[in-house]
């Protein structure tokens, strides 16, 4: 059986609920509120791939079948492919180097966090009639939330104020924060359409999981980003599967 894991980087659960995800809802399944083990990409990647720690549905018992077939990569007996645009998952990063030898192909594309078309084009070159385990890790939902050739307005200015904001200074207004969160919602809606129409539509018979590596704070506890707080906003993610 073909197995496909799609990771929407930084996509928090309420972003998924607020976005128009009808294509995924109808063809794959409804999102389940889940928690990740970590609130940053690199440790989440290690948890996913090496330590059997897929995001855990809050209201459902742990599913050992998912953990065995999707999560613990050494258990998977078919060719393994990993395609992403997240710079933290670059093969030269030491925690990644110990895992990538499990994959037949491991590729991180540039520009970072906005290369979904390159990821999908590479995925479409894999044979349709073969079984494999494919991980697609998309970055458009990760800051700076660039997608489809568009950039987040005033991002350079906002980025320069994040550190002070996370120290309790009012350097980012609520209006700016709401606009940034909306950019993540818009990026997700873009990804849903592109991923479904250009790739998943041809793989409806595969075992599919859609989730995120961590969430994102948009003002909760006076924080913006991830890896900077233990608020649930940074750990609560969607979990969608077609079983």
C-alpha cells in the first residue's frame, strides 16, 4: 500500500478550522485536534521519524497501526522519499544526518518555505503504480507565510520587532497580528487546492495522513512564533487521515 504523510509546517489547529479545507474534508477526512511532542521543526522531525511520536489525537486512544506504518520509519518495508522546503531539515543538519540514510531520496528545495510547486513536481515523478512511503513537508504555512508569488506585507519590519514583542513589549499591534494569522489561513487554503488538484487527487487509494509539526503563537501569552512558549497554541495541530 502506498503511504503519504503531508506535513503543513507550523499550521495550528484553529488555522485549519478557519480555513476553507473542503477538498481535504470531503476526500480525506475531518481534522482531529491533536498535540505534538515539540514546538519546533527539528525536534518534531526527529520525534516523527525516530521516536514514534506522531501528533497524538486529544480525544482518541493512540493508534499503534499508524505509529508502526507511518511513523517509525525503520518498520516501513517500501521505498521511502522525503521532499521539503524547510531549511531546518537540510541534510547537513546533524540531527537530520542520522535519519536521512533511511530514505531512498531526501531533498530540501529552495527558496525555503515557499516551494510547494517544486515539491509536488518532484513527487509527481514517482511511479503511480508502485508502493512507497512519501513524506511531503510544506513550508508556506510557516512564517513569513509567502505563497503563490505573494509576500507578507511589512514582514521585514515585523520580523525586526518579534524579539522585543516576545519580551513583553507592544511592538506588534493586534491588527498586525490578526493580519499575520490571516496570512497563514490564506497560505493553507492555497496549499489545500494545489496539493489536492496537482497531486493527491491521483492518489486517493493511498493511506494518507495530513498533520503539522507544531503550532504557532499569534499573540497568546504575548508571543509570536514557535519554540518560544509552552502555550497550547504552539502544540495543538490538525490530524487528518483517510482510514
